[in-house]
C-alpha cells in the first residue's frame, strides 16, 4: 500500500525545498510530493533538480492554490485550486446576511476543490 510521510514546512519556496530534501534523503524516498502551496512546490522542484530526479518521470509534484506561478509554462505545475475567490465571496455574503439577521441560523457551505493537472505529475514509475 501507499506509505505516507509528512514533513513540516513553512509556506515559502525555501521551506518547500528543505522539506523535500528531507523526504528525498529518507530511506524510502517518495514517488510523489503534495506541497502545502505552489510556492513550496517550486522549492520541491528545485530539490528534485538538485538530486537529478526526473519530474514527473520519477517524482510527481502537486501544489495547492493554483497560483499564477503554477500556470507559468516554464514550471507548469499540477495544483489544487481551492476556489479562494469563491470562498471569499461566499464568506462575505454569509457575513452580510448575519449582520442583517443576527438570529439567522448558521449555514454550512461546501466548495469542491479542483485538481488542475499539468506537467509535474505522472503515474508512479515501476521498479
């Protein structure tokens, strides 16, 4: 089965780089890394390059937030789009409704994230 490792990191490129270095130096290096955001994913991409690991041939990388950086052709990172604009819009709408009607019952709204598949992911290499 899948073996999941978690490596703490901050939200920066440098943090993603150092977390990826720790993962890639482990006894069982990963075939994929899911970074906390696209900036950290770029750091992981730099670590993979330093280790001369083919992305996506030997290592898949996925970021989160689908930033403009992920969409740059020179990076072309697979990323999860958490629909940040829509989350903000719905939060503002809910807040304004609560201000108008303080006794209004709380509501739950679910927004489904979307995986934007680009050039940094592939099926795991065999062997």
